[in-house]
């Protein structure tokens, strides 16, 4: 295999590794997005449940007030029936006072019950709105979660294909050069091979020595950038221009 072919294999290997890194990043983002979706739905459900609990509390208080009113009403009725049986003015005045207190209590509790009724109606409307919002959230979440399952399957398929392609490319690179490539890739954020255009290394965006630029064009050896240590090449050395047809 010529050096040009080796450089071409390294170039393709680098591109495959870049695509694999992108697929891995996208695949790793899926669980995070799933958690975000589920958390968003949970917030909507919690708000709905809180209003449900609030309404239940209002209804309990309202029932308690209604029971109080009923009990006080029974007292008044009973006491009013006893007024005709009372013989002394003092007892009559005392019982009348109790009846008056019970009636005022009923009026006060009755007003509270009305307020509770209004509150219950307001909370019921709030629950209805929150229910609609929750339904929308759950429906949208279900659709997006199903999409995430499909994306995970697609990422897995792409990863298998890319790994197979990577294994095939690795066989076209000498073990020593491949090890060199792997070591640089680990140290340089996944980019071990880069082009030189206009005398500038695209890995570190710094100029290379003019003599090295000449060596790269000749493609007689695999060179490293003196600044970032990445394997460098010039495009025309890997894919020479096709001469125009006569």
C-alpha cells in the first residue's frame, strides 16, 4: 500500500471516528431528554394533584360546616319547642339567649359555607384547566418518547455500521501508525489527523514551516504538526487532481 493510500485510510478513519463520536453524543443525549420529558409531565401532574387535594380539603371543610349548621339548626328547633314549657322569666331569657347565639352561629357558618362553595368552584375550574394541560403534556410526551425509541435504534444501527467500517479501515493502516493515530487522538480531543491548507494546520490554526509544506506535497512520509503534534497532510497529496481530458 502506498503512502498516499495510507494517508487516505487515516483520513477516512478520522472521519469515521468523528461520526462515531457524534452518534455517541446523540445517543447519550436521549436518556437526558427522556428524563426532561418525564420531569416536565411530573410537574404538570403534581400541580393537578395539588389542586385535587386542595378541592378535597375545601369539600371536607364545607361538609363539616354544613354538619355544624344542621346541628345548630336542630338545637334551635329543639330549644324553640321548649320555650313554651318554661315557667320562669330567667330561664326563658337564658334559653332565648342560647337560641340567639345558635342562630348567629348558623348565619356565620352559612356565610363561610358560601365562600367555600365559591372557592370549590374556582378550584374545580383550575383543575379542569390543569387537566387539559396535563393531557397535552402526556400526549406530547408519549409521542416524543416513541420518537426517542426510534432514534436510539437508529443510533445503534449507525454505530454498528460505523464500527464495522472502522475495523475495515484499521486493517489498511500499519499497526505502528495506527497506534500513533490512537495516541494522538486520545490527547487531542478525538482529532488526530487534519489537513494543511494555505500553509496552516487546521487542527491548531498555526502556520507550519515552509520546508514541511513541501514535504507534505511530496507525500513521501507521514508528518506531524510541530505545534499540535497531529498527523497532517495536504488534500492534493491524498486525492490528487485528475488531469483534464485531452
